C-alpha cells in the first residue's frame, strides 16, 4: 500500500543553451508528489504518516524553495555569485532562515546560505525527479515521484525492496538504534 503527499516549491531557473523562452531566467511553482510504499503498520493503520514524509523530504528539499537553480556550466553563475558577494548576501543573511543542510551529490550541490542549487544537468521536471530520488532514496521507500512545474510534468516509478522499521505508536521510521525519533518508542 502507499502513502502519498505533496510539497510546493517556488524556484527560479533557466535552460542554458536551449532556444526559446526557457533560456531566460524565470520562476515557477513546482509541485512534488511523493508516494511511499510499505506494509500498513498495524499500530497506526497506515504506511507512513504523510506529515512525516513531508518533514523528511522538506529537510533537504527546502534548499530548492525560493532558490535559484542553475546548471554548473551556466555563465550566469559567476555573475550571480559576484552580485551576491557585492550585496553581502553570498554567505547568508539574517532573514535566510528556511534553509536545509548543504549537500553535494553527483547530480546537484546546495549552497543554502545563498539560496542556490547548482546542477549537473538542466533543471527540467525530469531532472528534479532524479535529484529528489537521489536525496531521499535512503530515507523513504519511494515507489513513485511526480513533479509538475507550469505546464510540464514528469513521473518515475521505482521498485521498492525491503521495508523500513517503523514505530507502532506513530508510524515513522525508527533510527539506526531502533528508537522512534518522535515519541521515543524502543524496539
């Protein structure tokens, strides 16, 4: 069975090297749908609480919200960083509170202090799905991801293997010590 939740992301990007309107810097409201698959946890009668899926995902995905997403070879990147440096916001500002932990993967690097994500590939809806799966595959039993942005949409299904040990009291994944990080239940 699956638990399904969605998150909204506001971001700016461009398709460097493409012809047409998308080559210009522009913004979107994106909607990410995450489907988590597992057995129904008997104690709570659900697969995984949707609010906990959101919390787990948001911890890293908030780096994409109100962020600029550019490809690593985009000539705008050095110019943006120069302007941020001149404005004194490259290394963060007191109002920059909605940031997650910095990350660096094969597909993307997040610089949360300056609200920037640098990607290896052009940030399409398909590219976002690849990045999200890479960031969350070890945290959630993801069965399907769907990302819509403007009139564009893509989805990808994944084979789910194994189950995650979950708390019978609140349904969330137990940590590596078999303890629920939310309520303290011990396996």
